[in-house]
C-alpha cells in the first residue's frame, strides 16, 4: 500500500487568512483508494523551503501532492520549487501556452505577459491540462517518488484530482485496496469515560478505533483497510457492533448526523411542539434547531429570573398545546462571570425533570458545550419518556 504526503502551499494559510480545506479533501480521496497518509504540512510561498520540504517528504513517501502556488504572479513559487527538488530547471512549453491562451479566449479575455509563467514546467514534468481554470497542474519524479502539483483553488483542485490524478495513481500504483471509515457520535459523557469503556478496542491494528473530543461530544472513529469496499465495510460493521454493545446508550448518530438533526427527527416523529425558556445565553440552541427544521416557541429572558416560577409558566404553556414539551435551561455564574454549570429542566403536562451539569473547560467553549448538553438532554428524555411514535 503506497504512502502519500500532502503539502499545502501559501503564506496566507500560515497567517490564518484562509482555511486549508484542500488537505482534508485530498486525504479523504486518497484514503478511499487505500493510500496511507502519515503527514500533511503547511508551508509559505518560499521556493527554497518548499523544495526542502518536498525532498524531505520524498525520503518517506511514494506520492507527494501539493496544492497552491501555481498562479501567474511572482509569489507563486511551486513550479520553481518543484524544479529545485527534481534537480532540473524550468522550460517554456509552447503547447501548454496554447492551452492557456485557448482557456482565456473561451472566457473572452486576453492573457497578460505574466500568464506565460504558467507555461513553464520543470524539465521532465508532464502537464495536467486544467479545463476549469487557468493554472495548469503537472507531475514529475523526485527520485523514486511521484510529485503531483495541483492548483490551490478548491474547485480546480477537486476536478483535477478526480479526473486526472486519481486515474494516474490507479494506473501507476495498481491500487486494489481501500480505506473506509465511519464516525460514531457520543454525547453526555467525557472522552476519558468512553476510553474506559472501549480502551482495549483502541489497540486493534485493523480496523483501528480512535477518539476525538469536542465540547460536549466525543467522536469514535472506526477505520478499516481491506482489498475491497465490501470487506472494509464488513470489518467496520463488526467493530461498530462491539462499540455499540459497550457505549450504545450514549451514541446519538453516525457520520453526518448532528444532535439537532436527531432531536428534530424525534420531535417530528412524535408531532411535538417545542417550548424553550432560557436565560439569554443559549441562542445557539435555537439557531441549530431552526437550521434542522424545528421552530421552537422561545421565551428568552436575558435578566435573571426565578427558575421555579418560570417552570410553572412553562408547564402552563405546554398545557395549552395538544402535543408539546418544554425545556428550560439556565447557567450559574461564579465570581468573575465565569460559567460553571448548566441547569436543565424538561417540562410536560405530567412532570418536571431537573438536572444539572458542571463545566470546567475554557469559558470560550461554554456556549457550544451548553448547547450540546441541552440538545442531548432533550434527546435522551424524549427517547426515555416517549420511546414510540404516537
């Protein structure tokens, strides 16, 4: 199974001006083709640094994929850096220049003189025509390592990766294996608790099991390498069964599922109207539910209010709706205005359930943590007290 490294090029990435989404896309597509990725790197627009990084990666990897730095300006250094790493010079390619001119003509534009820079390639490199942009890509060899240089514009990169690079890799490396992965989402527990439950599974070599913590949520990633997609999916399914047997009570979804989408599905299935009472800090809950298709009836009071009185008011409100459930949540404050806990209440015609959760993380993460815990609280109570569709 070949090994690849990804190099994202651009000083704007290092300065935090834009986010690198290309690496994520490339990594997933190479993963699907059974290619291992052990490193991914960001580097600025400097030919020497890029060339050194390519040479270092060539000592470890069978494939190097770069993105960015193929534009027409002086600060687009990838062509020169690739030539340095390959130990050659760059040379003007008349055929490539004709392709660039034709592309500009189709757009009703005339290429400027600096666009000619894009028609230069390292000696021995093969051009990859770019029918969706003006920056030609190319591939060449650094020793025994295949170097592929792609544009940084995501739309162009994705098109060329799918239509030119993946077929090239399939042919060059006779790719027959695949790497598949799923992510199970947990809520209501911490990462250390999940690790306590499934720690022995995390030592398995294939499929592998790993954890990733977010405020109020823990992800369990299961990844399998196999000769076919079906075999990999079967391996993942078997491992997922073991995970569910141990932690299924805290798993709320998989892959693209979100807490708000799961809660929305439960409310829709039961035909419930949702009432929310808050102390002004939990607006992310409302926004997330609305994005999931739920329009809750909201009472959002920014000033402190009497919790018991508000719960009674909320219970009166749900009494006037045929099928309704209410949720109230407020936060406590410690000295210095730091939030320390979240108070949660579920209100129906027949009962009021109160719970609280302590928070000890960074204050900036509190809104996301609180909204995740509030949504999970609602999810758990709906499933417990209204288990079947009415």
